[in-house]
């Protein structure tokens, strides 16, 4: 009888209560079904039979056919071991066991043809394999050979046998943890219990995609795919199994997204902004500070089409740093005003919100548009007055932080919400903005973090996408230079030149002080953290490792810069400062009262000082590409030539050198984001995902599987277009499967 895939894993042969607890704690595997979809991450080709005579020290693994000639026990105490002398007729190699000696001794049968697999190493001038895998000779090989001697003759010819001769032709390798290995649950142990599972699963697995999809895209059946992903019968079947399972994984994510988009458009009718009135036209004619770029015009037209369509807009606006997104947001807000509605622009920090307020007021000048700021710092009577004006409709555009989503903040008629750097807001927080109006407001999400196409299709697949891919006229590309610590005088010389002509300089450090708290993500290191008071604090072991990495820190750097540039004033900003202190230091730099700002990555987003022309990033090897690009974007915001200097140790890996060279060669944020995705993977890109499905891909890789994702998206869109009411019996299998996948998950899909 075939067991249910919901059965507890502990009842599977080779598991038991202790191993089951370990599998659940370390890998989240609780049932047979969980084990089934815990896929190998690589495979070892076992189709080749080597000869002992051809073994050399460079072979990672060898597979041999022969027999044990004799076995002896050697050494005492901790050095005690069992050694079997194994021959295939071309030579002799030792098989050695240091652990599990009793089990090994009972498993060894002299003069019986066996297959041995393991990693050869040279010891005292003789090759040995420690803790080898031993199996009976596969039936496919026994059929080819009438006698043991024939098998040995085959090894002399370096035999390669048909993979279909055995279900173990390609050895699966599974990711395991250190705790699992200590509990004798390494990759081989996982492979054995997986093999036991397949022995019990004799009936074919039910199909999970309609025949018209599998036939059109030439996909393996689900049964073939799931069996060959664990124990592939050939390289071609492995490739096709991977393609099938990747397609399915991505297809159901896209189907969930597109189904939600369809339902949302049917359920949520948007406010109709049919008028382009005096406010917009007056601003465009008399107040526009500079001509719009072609990209800005295109985006405004796309937004305009959404706003008059009668459906609620949910649009993602991507634009590199300095591309003019704020001006687009203002002009879209003016359309809302012309149609009797208010607009709200929400930013993640008070500094950024204040800068948005200042920018909007600068753009609007004396236009009769009432713009106000609401942050946590606005208190008392000022706050009471602001909330009353907002509810009465006297405020046209509200700029704010998380404070705008508080329950006591009420709008008269909210028509448009602009969310800047939206990845810094939680989904539930953003959802509260929907409750600020009877009809959900139009939503424009903005980000200066370029998002690779494959990620955008998955994370933001329910949003229409607009891109500003031009910089305003007159901007010069930032020159990026890689320097080593030894070039400090050259770096200071460049700083002095820029400061002497009235420019300003940023210097960014990865640490605040004394190598205790670590700010950016680690690229080349392998450090461990523990959470303490909301901060990532290095564990003692990691601290020791980090101290040897010669990391620069802000406090030491501040003292050095003050000593090296006594004629200039220096500000410093970091995350441990009180908000008022931080704001005062930032304001001093923005106003030009200080000329050098030393900081951590708190300045990564939303700092706008056009006069700053130099960005120096210390220990640049410790930052991700996207973060380096964001920091670089703090300069180059005026008409003057700007520079970004990436400072590193000389001893960096080749991978890091290539990564930094990408920054030197390109200023295109989308190119950099694509490269960053390839190098780092998608990671934890959002706490709660847009799609309503956990972004926990088991087999697909968005950095490498872009073409499969495109096919999956097309297939999902065809399903939605051809069966919008979900009545086609061919698709019953799809909706049932989607419900199974979503079972137990929170449906965040209805939130933009």
C-alpha cells in the first residue's frame, strides 16, 4: 500500500523519532511530502567505472568494481581502524573505516564482487578511500558479464555503463547542516531515506499540470520529473526533470499573481480622474523647473492612462538615483488635485520626507497648493491643526512617514498614494493606506533600487511597471575609481582639490566603532550574528575573525579626517545617534556649513546635496553591488563632474575584484542589479512577499532561470485570458493544485 505524503517522516524506514526531530528542526521536513520536494543541489556521476591503476591524486571521486582480498584491524584507542585490501585486477587500494567499526566489519564480505565509491587520498605512498560506499554490482553490469573475471576485464577497459542499468547512476547530494552531520545525518543518509521513500511509492504520482500545457512546452510528466530529480537515469532526463519542476514552481507563482490581478480589477473600481485641469497645466506651463525627459513624459502618460481607466492603478515606478521620480510624483499628484482629491507621499525616514517636502515646495513656489509634513516629530497643537486641516480637505498633498497610516489620520478624499522606497515598508503598513478612503486610492510605488526583470516579474508581478531610464539633461556620469589603502595620499589629494573649489565630500564606513557592530551585508566573509536590542551584534568567535579583517570604522576615521583636513569642518552621522543629533549634522552638511560628512550607510537613501562631488567608500569589498550603487548616487546630483572612490584592502578575492570592476565600468543601475542578482541570488528581498506566495523557491533560480520564468508567465497569462471565470474543466487541476500550495499561507496578495 502506498503511504500518504502527509504521513509523519518518523515512520519512514531509516528515520525514527530522533532523526525526524532533527530533520524538522534543521530543514523543516515533517512529512514524506516535505522530503519529496527537498531536492538535491548537485549530483555525482557514477556511470563511469575506474581502474585502480589509473587513480591519481587529482580525482575527486572514483568508482571501482572488484573484491576485498583481506581485512585487518589496526591501531589502538583513537587510532583504531579497520582496513580492507581491495583489488580489481589492476592494482590494490585500501578501504579504511575510523568510525562505525562494528558495522563496517559486519558489512565486509571477502571475495564477493562489489562496487566501491569514494574519494581517493594518498597515505604512506598508497591510495586509500576512507568510509567508502559499497553496493552490490548493478544488474545491468552483471548481465553484461558472465563471470567476475569478465567484470574485472571491463574495468581494465575503463568501462562506462548505461545509466539506465541502475537507479543510482547519478548520486544525489543534499544540503545538510553541521548539527545534522553531528547526528550522523549527512547527505548520504538523506539519500538513503529518500531512496527508501521511493521504494514505498510504487504507484505513479498524479499529474499537476494540464496535458495541453505539458504537451505545448514539451515537459516531462510530474512522475518522471520527481523521480529523476532525486535519482536521474541519464543526464538528459536530469535536465528535463529540472526544467519541468522549475517551470511548475514559477508557473504557480505567476498564476497566483495574475489571478489576483484579474480579481482585483473586477472587485476594485478605481476613482476616475478624467480631467487635466488648471493646476496641472499651470505648473507644466509656468513652473516646470526644467524640460521633462522623454522617459518622464512616457511615465506620466502611462499613469494618466491608468487614472482615467476606471480601474484602480497599481504601478511600480523604477528610476535610477537622480532620474527625476519626485517630479513625476508631484505631477501625478496635481492630476489628483484637479479631480477633487488629495494626494499622499509616504517616505521611510523623516530625513527623506523632509527633503520631499522641501523639493515639492521648491517646485511649486507660489502656486496655491497646500503641502504639509506629518512625521513622528510633529506633535501638540501643530499636529492637531494639521489633522483637522487634512480631514477638512484644506491640505492638498501630505508628505509623511509611517505616521500617515495611524488610525487618527483621516483624509477628506484621498485619491493618490505615492510610496517611495517601498521595500522599506511592511505590507501591513502599506495596506492601511487603502482604508483611508471609501474607494481605494490609486497607488504609485517608487524605487531607486533597480530591480532585475526576473525579480520584478515575481516580487512585483501584480504591478504595472514604468521605468525612467534617462537622467535629466546636463548631468555628467559619475567617474568610479578603485583604490587600495596604500593609495591614501592620492585619495586625500583628490579630496583637497574638490574641497578647494568649493565642493563637498562623503566618506562612508562599514562600522561605527571598535569593530563591535557591523552595518552592511558581508560579501567575502562568513560572520555570525546574534540579535541584541534590535542590532546585529557579532558573536565572540565572529568578532575575532572580523578583527583580523582590518575593517575601517567611523570613529577612527572621523579623527583621522579631522587631523588630515584641519582647515575644513567635518560632520558625522550614524545609526546610533539620536534623531535630532543626526538631523542637525545632516542639515549642517546640506547647508554647506560643514564640508566633509563621515557616515555609515544611513545616508544610502534620500540624501540630496547637489554640491557634493566625491563619495569615498571605505572597505568597499564589504558592500553589495546594489548598495554601492545607491551610495554612489548621493553624488552626481548637480552639473559638476563627480567621483566615487572604492577603497579596499589589496588582499581581496578575484570574485571581489570582478564585482568592483562592474562598478567601475557601469553606471547603469539595471546592469548592476542583474549582476548583483547573479552573484548574490535573490535572498530575502521582502519580509512578506507581494505575490501572496512565500518567496521560497525550492529549485528555480531567478538569476539563471529567466527564460523559464518567461515561459511560465506566458502560460499563466494564457490560462487567465482563456478561462477568466475558471470554468474550463481542463484547468480544474490548476486551481486545485494552487489551493494546495497556498494552504496554510497568509494571502497578502490583495495588498499593493
